[in-house]
C-alpha cells in the first residue's frame, strides 16, 4: 500500500458522509460546510525485516462559525470512519478548530492530521 491507495480509500469512505469534498483549495464560491482533503505525508522507519510506514492524512473541514456543532460532528464522523477502516492510534490524531476571518463571513476551520500505520 502507498499514500495514493490510502488517500483514495479514505476519500471514498469520507465521501459517503454526503458532504462536499475536494482534493484542492476551491477558488470559487462553494457552499458550507465542505471538506478539503489534499495533503499526505509519509514517514518510513527502516527495520531489520523491512520498513514500517506512517501515512498522515491532512483533512480540513470548513464551515460557518455559527455552525460550530456541525463542524465538530463532521470531524468526529471522519475520525470514526478512519479508525474503523485503518490502523490509527486515536491518541496521535491532531484535532483543532481555528477561526478564520479572511472572508466576509467568519468561518471555522477544522483541522485533522491523522497518522495511518502500515506494516
């Protein structure tokens, strides 16, 4: 398995939530909330018998600040999906919500970085 396989499988699973999901930053107006899933980071630990890989998925959830509960619910659903389908240590998931005022609407930006372990 490589990072593209993990990305594609995670994308397909998250897409089943029925929330718009994109693989790159949208430059046109889109409806909130939406998910942006574009980055992976691969770490390899070489051992005597081969290697152990960790592929970290970066997942961003964007929504209006007035819909905070919805953003946290979406983040929780994504975490649950990834834990059920991959080897994930929940304690190592980075999980944040940031306020974004770069648009005319105040937004919340949920940020997940989820390490997936491969043997």
